[in-house]
């Protein structure tokens, strides 16, 4: 039987469990009878997570003038959905901590992901989108399928990385040639298995092919452009030293002003170290 993205994800789930706290919070948010105290209670059942979240919201990345000492206060200040996305982000970072440095520098991987997240949120603001926190988490998790490949198929994933580094093809093309599918299909399968929002599923699946997006073309186009901008600078890398090919239709869809991009990337540069330091120095407990 040939290997499929779904089979690979099922294998990965033996090592990486779904982000249970995030899923519980998502259920609460859908419940009109739930209250802020209910959300706080779920987070506080995981003291290590609660500590990490308070560390993040008190970091220079957010820059709040006074100390935030409780989860309920954090929800009031940053918002329920923003805190939910931080729960998801920290859960994913911790879940995939075992990937060896001999395969890929995970600090570089996450730096690329954080920069894509910040850039996506700034692009969304530039495009006049509302609720821009969803673009942050979409950018952060766009390469989640790569993590599954690195964890479950390290030899083939390493060969794809080397091909992208020394050859003439980008990493997802090398993955297709060597494995039969690429990290976008694996990311889609994982996001679906974890019951993540459909918009995150689409971004994982189509960020290299934004014209194929079905229900969230703006989200996919924004992360597509963000990924390319971040790769061109570069801010870290996800295993690929090449800049992915641009889909001109995505740029046209967003009607972006190219003259604004240097200023936008300067903002990313100002924020990336603050975010990386607080997200990557959490303990793994």
C-alpha cells in the first residue's frame, strides 16, 4: 500500500496528540452559554500552559503597560480568540520539540513561521481585513505539514531539504518527487484530523497554490505573499533556501502597493526577535 498524507498523519498522531485544550476552548466559544470564567478554568487546568501564556502576554511583543497576573485578565486584555491562538501556537511548538537539529535548525524554522505570522497580520491590516489575529495563526502554522514530515519521514525529508539547498527545485517540489506528495497535503490532513478551523486547513493546503483556494482565497493569498516576502529577506527558513514561486493572481487579488512592502518588512524586523525570544524560551513542561 502506498504512503498517503492521511496515513502519515495517523502515524504521527501516535507521537503528537491533538491540542486538547485548544479544542475544548473552541467548543466553549461556540457555546452561547459559556462565560469568561469557563474559558479561564479550562486554561488553568494546565498550569504550565497558563504560565506560558502569561509570560507571552507580559512580554515586550505585546508591550502592555501593566502586569497581567491572571488568565481572566489576559482574556479581557488580548481577547478570547487571540488567547486561543496563543494556546494553539504554544501547543504545536511543544508537540514537535523532538525534531533533531541534524535534520533542521528548529529555531530557524520557527523564526520563519513567526515572521510569516507577523507579516500576514500586517498584510491583512494593509488590505483592510477585520479580525486580523486569524491571519497571524494562519501564517504561524502554514508549514505544519513540514513538521510531520520531519518527524515521521526524517530521511526523505532531509533529502528534500538538501535538494532544495543545493539543487534547482523548491522544497515542496522535491518532496513531491521523493515522497509522492508534499508538506501542504500533509498539513491539510493534520489540520483536518485536529479539527482546526477550515480557514487554517485551506492555508496549509494551498499556500503554494493560492489560486486553487476554495472558500478562503483572501486568507490563502495573504499567507502566500507573506511566505514569499519572508523567504526573500530572509527571516529564518523552513528548510528551503529558495523563494517559493509567486502566484501573480494572489498579488492582484489583494491589490497591494509594492512601495509599502519595505516599511512593512521593517515592522516585521522590529517585532520578530521579541516574539521569537518569548515563544521559543518556554520550558517544555
